[in-house]
């Protein structure tokens, strides 16, 4: 569903069709609150992204590329050169200002991030391409044709989450609000099962039956 369809679905769920009671802008606000709550719930595979920075000799600090937040990094590594292939170790926020130790310049082995700036330790002695793997932060849905970043079968969760917020604002404390909230929470658990579960595709034959681990129905065929 796109934003226009989600808005209509929220009005259908809440029974509030009049824009005099709640405007489209307010519904869009609640839709995006629910949408971003889902996006923040887990390190979803659909949020995985990567970019690169190119180091320069004798330069130790670099601005993070657009879209990369301080706390969104999963890996910082030199991948292009097998001789010097390495993953840099992250420093905690509390050790950002610690001494670089015995290394003044050389091939970076550690990094820290503070306020959008990455510092490498030791300071690079050559130019290298460093790959940053990170979790992106999707933009709010703004145009009527914008759609959530995840699979379409879970788009209705956004409408349920937004409807709960609308009903709270309107003072609706009926069982309907609780039901919508349950649908929203259960739906996110189903998303975790679909997106985050590690499925073992190995096959084990027992008693003439073929068992495939990691699926809801464990038995296939005879």
C-alpha cells in the first residue's frame, strides 16, 4: 500500500472519514510514527546498506557520508586489497580521545565516531578505500505514492499502528483499540520470524521421511 492507500485504510479502521475531525496531515503524522517504530524495532535486512570513504595519507578524520548515522555502523573494513584486507575495530564512545598508542601513522586498525566524524587509528599513511556497512534510516512517507520499504504483506501493520494512535488522540478506549494494538505487535513478531530467523536448509532423513529444519512444517514428502 502507498501512503494514500494507508491513509484510507486508517480512516476505514477508525471509522473517521471526516477531515474536519482529523486531517490528512495528522493521519500522515501517525502513519509515519508507526512506520518508523517498525523500522527501529530491529536490525532488519531491508535496512542494510553500504558506502565507502577514501582515505588520504596523513589525514586521520573524515566526515561520515550522508545517511550514515553515528550509531548505525555495523562494519568498517578495507576489502579491496587482499594483502591488507582487514576489519577495523571500533572504539567505544568513552575511548574516542584515548591516545593512539605506539602507532603514529600506518594502516588504520581502529576507528571511532563522534558527531558525524570518523577518526582512524593510526592515521593513514596511504590512500585506501574503506567500506562502511550500516543500517539505513528510511525517510518518512510524504508523497501519496510512497510505499514502506518492507514487504507489501506487512504494510497493513502501519495502518494498525497509526489507527491506535488516532484512537488514543480521540479518547477511544474500546476493545477495538486493544485489538488493533495486538495486531500491530503480533505483526512485528511475524516480521521478525520472516526476516530475522536463521533457517537451516540441511536435510536429514529419519525413518523414510525428509526433514528440513527451520521451517514451520518440518516434514516434506515421504
